[in-house]
C-alpha cells in the first residue's frame, strides 16, 4: 500500500518509514505541511499519516484543505499535544483516527492496517459470519455452530468490534476507544478481563492474543 | 520626599484641581454679587433723582421759578447726609441757584466730577450723576447725587471676596500638601515593599496603620495576594521537587538494569527480556508525564466549555460494569447502590476517568476479600458519588494528603501507580466545583464527590 507520511521530526519519520516499509508498505515522506499537501493532492496514496504541528501548514489545515477538495483519503493524525480537546479537533477536521505521541510502533501499525482495510467493512451489514460464529446485528444475538450464546451488551460490542476487523490486529487502546469510548489509559486490565470472559463464552479458540500488540480474530480458521 | 515628587503625586494634583475649580466658582460668585449690588444701588439713586426732578418740574409748572426755588430751599433746609445737589440756571447760563456747571439743556443723564464734599477718600473728586430737566422759559433744572459711593461699595465687595478667597485658597493648598504627604508616604511604603519583593525578598509585606480606611484595606488585600502567591510558589516548588524525585527513581532503576544487561546478557532471549523490561519502565515514566500534563490541562479549566448535561447514574453504572470483572479477578467484591436518573452538568470523559481512578485505587491498595462499594445518591440539591472500601483505610492525618500530587501512603509505596491518580480526581472535582472528601469508612476509606448542582 502507498502511504504518505507528513512529519517534520526527522528521527520519528525515519523510524516510521522503516517500520512501515518492513511491513510491506511503500512510504513517501514530506517534512513540511505545504509539500505534504501537494503530494496528498496527487491522489496516488492509500493513507495519509500527518502530524498536527508542521512547518508552513499545520496538519489540521492540511486535512481540511484535502477534504474541501473532496479527497476521501483515510487520515491518521499524530499529535504531540496529547490534549483532551485535540483529538476531537483532529477528528472534526476530517481525520479518521488519532494517535498521541509517544506511541508503540505496534499501535501505529495496527491503526494503519485498520484504516487501510476500512473500505471493505463500510456499509451496514445485517449480520457478520466468521466460520461457525454468526452475529446478527439487528437482533443483537450471537450463535456458534447454531447454538445461541448469551452476551452482555458490552461483550457484544467487543465481539462486534473484533468481528468487523477479521485478520487484523486490534490493540488494547483501539478497543478502549472503540468499545468503551475511553480516551485514557486505565491501569487495570479491564480489556484483558473482558476478553477472557468473552473467550469463556464463545470458545477460547477464536480470539487470538498477539503478543505485545493486541488481539485478532481469524476469518478462516485453520483446521484444529 | 522631594517637593517635585510631591507636586507630581496624584493626591496633590487632585487637590490642585479642586482649588482651581473652587477659585473659578468664587470668581463667578463675586462677579455676580458685584453686578447685582451696584446695578441695584445705581438704579435706586436714579429713581430718587428722577422722582425729585418730576416733583420740582411740577412745582415750577405751578408757580414758576420762585415757587421752585422755595421748594428747593425747603428741601435744602431738611438736607441730610446723602441729600441731593440742585442747580437752576436760565437760558443765558446764569445760575439762579446751585453751583453745578452749565451743560446744554437737553433732557437726560450726565456725569460730573465735582469738588470733594467730605466723604471721598483723600485726593479724589466727588462723582455726580445728574439728571438734566429743561423747564419752560429756557430755564434748566439739574438734580444730582453722589454716585461714587456705588463704585466704592462695589470695590468693597470685591476686596472682601478677594481676602476670603486668598485665605481659603492658602488653606486649601496647605491642606492639600499635608494630606498628599500622608497619602504619598503610605503609597511610597507600598511601592518600597513591591520593589523589595521584585528584588527577591518575597517575605516582605506592606505595613498597615490599623485604621480601617481604603488604603489600609488595599494593603491588607495586597498582603493576602502576596501570601497566596507565596503559597502557590511554594507548592509549585514542591511539585517540581516531587517530579524530579519521582522520575529519578525509575530512571535510576532503568539505568541500572540497562547497565547490568550490557554487562551480563549473552543470549538473544535474555536481551529481549532486558529490552522489554526497559520499555515497561519507560512506559511508566511516560505515563507519569502524561498524567502531569493531564492534570495541568484539567486545572486550566478550558474543559468547562465542553460541559453538557449527562446522566451520572448511567455513567457510573457503565464504569462499574466495566470494572466489575477486574475487581472480581483481584479477589474483591464490587457492590453498587446507584440511584437512577441523576444528572449533572459535566465532562463525561473526565468523570469516567475519575471514577476509574477511584476504583483502581481501591483495587491497588486493599487486600483480597475487600468489599468495594460504589454509591450514587441524590440529596436535596446535590448529587453524591461515593467509593468506599472496608480495607485498611488511611490514617486521619494523611487523609487530606492523598489528593496531593505524588503523595503516597507509606505502606503503598511499593504498589504500582504513580501517585497521581487521586490528584486527577481532585482536579476533576475542582473543575466541576464538586466537594471532594476522604473519610473513615470504619474500617476502610471512603472518598466522596459532592456535586452541588444537579441538572
């Protein structure tokens, strides 16, 4: 995939470029907002990673200008600000996701992959099926091999979030933000305990733990 | 104190302006009185002369010159001080009576100066206002009176005003200087104190005179402000000391373990483990910084603009459901007593984090088997959110301290956490104008947030 990175911090940019390239992406890098905007306007990238604070043209302005030009390019904001309001501002300006510095590379990679896959899960399906696990989004019920599984609302949301992103690594922070709408980092292992409850209900083989990164649900399970 | 400084002082300028205003008004008053008094007197004299002339013309009309002379003679006999001067002369200019000079005999007013008649100041001539009345046969009647006295009275008025004004203005200026000096001295004292504080002597305070006037009150207010600033500076210094100390410890640990890894690690697995533990250590430090920044942001109050009505009952229920599995996993029991449909105005995200911090605090610092109770109840005009446990509690002396940044109760020093969780709760409570308290749960710790305004 073609990714455009607009970031003025040289070390960080090199680190991101190296990491994404290792993971099979092609990365273009711009160090200034205005040159980043020109590159993004060419329309040949699949994802834009943009810092909030940039020389010449800040990230918010860049993304607003892109959106005014009807660009649908998925945008991931990076921010040093890490403030409470900055995330809302970033998303309101047309960003699709927001990541505060400093971050673990695995976190960035999981979000990049999620954004790159986004078009495939858009639309509103009425049910999601993964192997013998079926989720009815209208009745809000889950069955496995035809047997109904009783889930609490939060467990349902958690499973839905994972099932909408099959074969993708979903980090703990993504779950906290996406399922709970929590934008802080609890010291307690609430995600882990909920995942383990979910596993005990739907079977421990479905949700895999990806060491150091997060969780993943497999679309096509290998035969046991 | 130099005179020039005094003359430039605000209080002296005020006095000077006041004296100026007073002078102008005295001037106007004096002019007005002068004008009214002299014009009144003058018209009174003229009225008298005119009446006299009319009466004498009638005498003449009745009996000619002899009758007129007789009437004048009668008037002369009864002459008192301030009586009138009479003169009659014929068409040839020959005087039949009196000694006023001859003028062309046309009806009207003329002014003469004549020899002094005794009531003038030394060396001045008498000033006469004279009404000329032509009579039949070419005779001419002149009736006059001393009008110099009008002018004299007027100047007396002006002189009196002049003296009064001079005296008053002198007193005003002297009083102004006196008062200005006093005010000036006290302002100087404030100034000197401020200068001393700028120079670095923060303990200096403005001296007070002990009288409850405005300057003394100002001094008291400024002193209170200085006290507050001193205590803020003190706490700031304290916090930065704590930050330095709290970061030195994990950084020291990190350095030691890295050094040790560099010396002893041989296999890739070992180096992997060393790196992982270093990353964990660094994450802890970053967490601490994140929490410090977050507290600063909450304390700035900018979040208040995002306040909206939120049903606290739902929020608390939701957070409790989220944390219940973790509490149970820690071997504790979570009880909830949540009154439904209680709403306040506030910031959802911050309130969620506060409650999460309170629950995590209970999980981290109480032993297995502890019962943690979250309750939310509506009082008459407030809503109380309470997180209580029946663990070991916190000694009374330390209860208020636990909300301070980096404060950690001695026995929990080894537990995880950065000592900022409850500080965030305190900042959020402050932002919501909620009263935060820690009390004895007998046994255990009970932390309550009292939101004063229900929405």
